[in-house]
């Protein structure tokens, strides 16, 4: 039986010591044993240069990061970064200086975007120092994880079907 390796990655972005900024990290930690075995899971600080390095040569990437856009806490945003740029507030809302949105636009400019790049934003409420999620984000995390797991399974299944 032939084993096929898929070049896909789930990246949680955040700072574990800034409240809701850890939401992306929490999602990856919860999903790392549930995602298809061909998908690598990684945690990143959100530094744009680190992200560019992490997804270099990877075909399919799903990124999860906490954001502050002014929407109700735990609101979920989904962007197909191959098709659209992230909204300006995604960049300005980030706790990272050169963050996810800037890394994506730099990779787009250099023509080094992954073939598939999906970005999820989770609206945070409290980004103050601390290691706990706000109650609103913590309560929504199981539903967020299910949503992202469905996306990951769909992406990897589609890649498998195309390779056969």
C-alpha cells in the first residue's frame, strides 16, 4: 500500500500571556490530535517573518489568530487569503507588529503564498496580561474548533481526491 504525504499545516497564532490573544494557540492545541495525520500543527507568535518561514514550501495552510475589530466577542471571521486580502482592521487589530496580514501581503507580493491559505480570526475581548481566555471566548472555543476541524478535513480530503 502506497503512503501519500500531504503538505498541509494548521498554525495557531498568539501570545499565551495576553488573555484572548492565546485563542489561536488553544485551537491548535485542542485539534492537534484530531486533524488528519498528514497535517502538521504549529504554534507561532504571529511574527510575520516567522510565519513566512513556517509556511514556506507548504501547499495548504490554515491560520487561526485572535483579532479586535469591535464585533461581539467570539465572532468568527474566515478569509480565503488566496482570493482576498485581509481587511485593514485585521492588521491594525493585531497585537503583532508585523503580523499575519502583513506576512500574507508580503508573500503575495513575492508570489510565495501557499496554494491554499485560509485565515480564521476569532474576536477577542480581553488582551490584558494573563493566561486565561475571557469567558465569552472560552465558551465558544468548542464550536470554533468544530468549525475549523470541518474545514481542515474538507481541505485534506479534497487534496487526497485530486491526487488519485
